[in-house]
């Protein structure tokens, strides 16, 4: 039996959805995009164009829910399936778009570089429990006008895993779409085998900017999967109660679903988000707070009730260091998320309110992910009945270390973490150097980077990706891209 955690009764879910729909129809939503407002008017919505305000209808919402697919697959750069977003399938991806990286040598945060990003892609390529990469942090050695596309370019060049990404400008989408078309070959192949997921974020409360709403529309036109990242803040930009926050999150997410499904019915989506409570003592948005994690798991239940695959920013920490708080908040989030069946869990590696990535934390989080993936496999009998023969063998041999039954099921029953996790006795730990967790994690990073094997993406495709990226850089005044040595 797969263990599951639930926070909401079906009756409460239904009430939350009903209230959210009522808000969209009676209070409406701001959408600062004239093309989308025109489309919604054509479908019967009441539009106030001067205020960029639209009142949806029950029929429009029902239409969007009817055409939104209940599952979809994701594929790596070579075209192999890596994800099946359906049911309670769970996958992990690193947290994304951090401004800083935690430097191991100085133990201080700093702005990352291209070299940092390449090292990140090399590490992610070898993390068995993290199924996709994200455009995790923003290299500071290129102009910000190409920072979105540049991160996607490096990800596609160095790591074969699919990418969770996004764009902060309308212009960046075109080059990011073209980079994917180079890998897939045609628009039809890209739609058939999606390579990325784009994060698209409404602004709380109940507002879509021109950029983010256009991203939703553009992704739909190319059947690029979108995860809606509604970010209500309980007690600040949302009601203080968790239920009230869930009502707002539902309304904002449904409004995004309407945009994508009316643009191109059947566009793949993830019912996602990054809500948080607001800690009035410090004026911060703690993603590691248990209430934040409860909201994440609860809206996942709402998404599943609506028949949609889900996503959440969870399994991350607000700590500023690679410390016990980081482990506490990340492991608790990962465990709850996996038990809740959130399909795409975003967060590993992330610190400091989603603003900082740490490679050392990322390799530790890979083990946290492995542990939770074992947890949700649950407990089931494996030739355990009748038990009498096994215990006769145990009494006769005085152990079962080399029993056929042990050898057959050892790897299935027991999760063995890698070198980052210390399970040696004290004498052996001291003999092997008495390394701290951070030292073990850094040693693992160095090993993985040293053993990195280049992506098997054909050289001609890599060359075309580089040509496109160099052309884009020149458009914004850069004579050349940073060295990738």
C-alpha cells in the first residue's frame, strides 16, 4: 500500500473551488494583455478593457477544465521519456532562478557565474533521484537581457535531463522556443515530446501581467507545458487563514488555466504554485514553514480533485547556511510532498527564501529525495508467507546475510544512500577522515564533476544551439559569450 497524507475533505475541496469560481465570475481578474482580453470577450466574458479587467463565466471555466489534460509525459534532450505526470507519480527538480549561490570556500553567498552554472548542470546530470534540471540560478557574467535563454542554452548543452524554466520577458520566449526546436527538429516533434516546463506566475491578488500572461499564451501555441505558480501570501497578500489562501490560489490558478486552454485546448499543464505564509515578525515569506507546506499539499489535493497533475515549490529551506535548519525544512517538505503525491516537486538545493542555490545542499537533497521515494513505495510482502521456512533458516544458520531471499530483495527493500550520508561507526568515520556533512558533500561534487561525461546530444545540434545563443548575445551588445572552459 502506498502511504498518503491528506489535509482536506472532499466537501471542503468542493467549497473552496466553488468560492474561487464565484470570485472569478463576480470580482474578476486583471489581465494586462489586450489580445487575451479580446479572446476572452469572444468566449462570452465581460471585459473592461480600460481597466484590463475581465469577469469570467462558469461556462468558460468549465470549458478550460474539460480540455485540460489529466496527465502528460516529459522527455529528455535525446527523446527518451523521463516523466509521467499522472496519479501519484512523484518527481523532483532543483529550485530555480536564484540570484545567488552559496560558495563552499568562503561560506558566503555571492553572484554566480557561467562556470558555476556549468558545474551545476554536471552535478545534476549524475543525481539519480532528481529527474529533471531547472534553470537554477542566474549567471551574473552575461547581460540580464539574455539571462533566461542563456540558462536554458547551458542546460540543454551540458545535461540530458528535461528542464523546468521560464521567461521574465516576452522577447526571451522566442529564442527559448527556438533552442528547443533545434533539439527536437520541428514544432510537431516538440509538441509530441515536450522538453521543458515553463513556470508562469500570476501576481497576487488576482492579476496577470503582460509578460506572464503572454508567456502562458505563447507556450500554449507551441504545446509547451506550463506550471502555474500562484504565490498568495497568507496574512499579507491573501487571507491569513490557510483555507482563505487556498481559495485565492485556486482562483488565480484557474484563471491561468483558462488562458492556456482557450488559446490551445489540450495544452499540458501542472496545477502548481509557490504560496507562503507571511511572518509578520520579520516581514518574510518562509517556504520552510509547516503552514506553507500544508498549503502546498492541500492545493495539490484540489488540483487532483480537478483531474490535473500538480507541482509545488516545497522541499527547500529559508536557512542562510548549509546547516541543520536546511536539512529539517527540506526533508520535512520532501516527505510531505511525496506522501501527498505532488507530481513535480521543486526545491532541492534552495536556501534563503528561494534566492540562493547550494550545490552541497543539492547533493544532500538528492539523498533526501531518494529516502522519500523509498518511503512512498510502502510496505508489501515479498515471499514472506509462509514465514516458517525463513525462520527455520535463521535459526539454523544464525543469520540471513547470504540467504537467497536476502540477496533477492535487499536492494528493493533497503535504500542505500551515497557517500554524503554517514552510516559508518565512529572508528571507521575517524579512520576515513572524520569529515563533516558539508565536507562530504563538497567531495562528492568534486568527484561528480571530475567523472562528468558530455551529453550525447549530436555535435551539430550543440553547434546550432551555440550559434543561436551567440547571435542573441550580439543583439544585446555582447561580443562573445563567457568562456566555457
